[in-house]
C-alpha cells in the first residue's frame, strides 16, 4: 500500500493520477472534502473518464498533526510520498508553518519508523538550499546558512528535512526532492496556477531576478523513479531550467492571451512596495503580499544545477516553454 500526504495539492493530485493510472494500491490523506475538487480538476486535465481512477483511490480524512487519524492511515502502508506542506512567506504565520512543516513531518517520519515503512519520499524545496559565492550554480551540496535572512517558509522546510534525515538515522530509507517553482494544470486559486490567473488579468511589471522552473510531470516522474529505485538517503534538485522573471512573466502572458509586461520594477520601487505592504497589513489586517525576503528573491539572479538527477536517472526534463504554453491553454479551458 502506498500512502500519499498532501493529496489535494498540485504535486499530490498529479502524483495520485499517475499512481492510479498504473493501478497501484494507493491511500490518500485529505483534510477537507471541498479540496477533493482539486483532485478531480487535475484528473480531468488528463482524461474525461476520470471518475473510475478517482474512485480506485482509498481516501481517508486525516491531518498530519493528528496522531490517531494518522495511525489509521498507516495501516499496511509500505511506501510513503510526503507532499503535505503549508506554504506561506508571511512572518506572522511562522508558528503555523512550524507545526505543519516540522511537527507534521516529524509525525510522518515517526510513523514510518513505527510501521517499518520500506521507503519515504519527501517533497522539500530549493528554498532549503544555501547560496554560492561568485555566482556559482547551487547544487545539492550547497550548505544552508542559518545566519542568512531566510524566509519563514524556507526555515521550516529546512527543519522538516532535518526530521527526514533523523529518520534515516533511525532505520528509514528516504529520498528528498528539492523542486523549484512547479508548473502544472488543474489548481488555479493558489500556487503556480494562480500566476496564470494573474497573467490573464494583466501584469505591468517584471523584476530583474531569475526563477527556477520545472513541470509537475517531471517532479512526479522523478519521485516515482526514485522511490522504486535502490537509491536511498540522497537529495536531488528538480529544476528543468533557470529563467529570468522577464522571460517567465512575458511567456505566461502569451500563454493566456494577455499583454506582456514591459516595465521592470526597480529594486528601489520594490523596497518601497514591501514597506507599504507591511503598513497596509498593520492597518487593515489583510494578508501580506510582499516581504523583504520575497523582494530580495525577485531581484536576485540565482542558478540551480540539475546535473545530479540527470546523471543519476539519465533523465531529460520537459521543455519549460512548452509546459507554460500547454498549461496556459488548459487554464483558458477550465476557467
């Protein structure tokens, strides 16, 4: 039995489709029934006859912070894909991020140990990787710098990785994948899907930095290959290509039939913007859209190396431009 956490998210739902299509015996954890519509929307991007595949999955309502329901979910489980996470870059969400990403992962690891699970695959992020001097490409061996001005999401995902590595010392075989920004269809309200929505409404500005991109199909294909391989206790960067934000946002706009952003937001403008956003949150209580760390990221040129996974699996990534155009067409069909 294969267990998938975070089944209603972009990675989890696309992974479920692949596993169900291969007729694997799969159990999926979900927290709220309304989010099951995400899975149906994702399945419908692959096939019109998705109901049978959806119904072949054993669904169990559980929370990775609720040990009793998790105990039930782990019954007879041999392999685990841990995709569940809380994504936020808002500093005031730090405690919730810690509980979900670190404590939740610790619970999954502990139950893997208690149930003698054969192998665990954990979906982390390139946010947990450090930076290199002299603009060298970042690799899996690039050290995390705890003294850097890391965002709250990165801090908690790094803490979650530490729980997985702890599990490997206690007898669990595991692999960690560190994807960049994951592009995929079917979920448009948040994540990378919301970027297509924003592009459709119109984008005026781009920034001077770079963004690491990968298709969800590549992410899940690699996850499945790694879990089914003898490879253990290794981590892999999953980035197909490194793009400038200008190219990315202009290609997004083209994919949904909107005008391309033509103005670059200067670093000075972005510094003013995140301070105004902080003030707006203090006055209105609305969610933060920009933070100092996000602004720094938007203005920084960073390159991530995918050599390790390409050489390990002899893997060829999908063309990012092709992915964006395909997803843009799907967005226009579904929205």
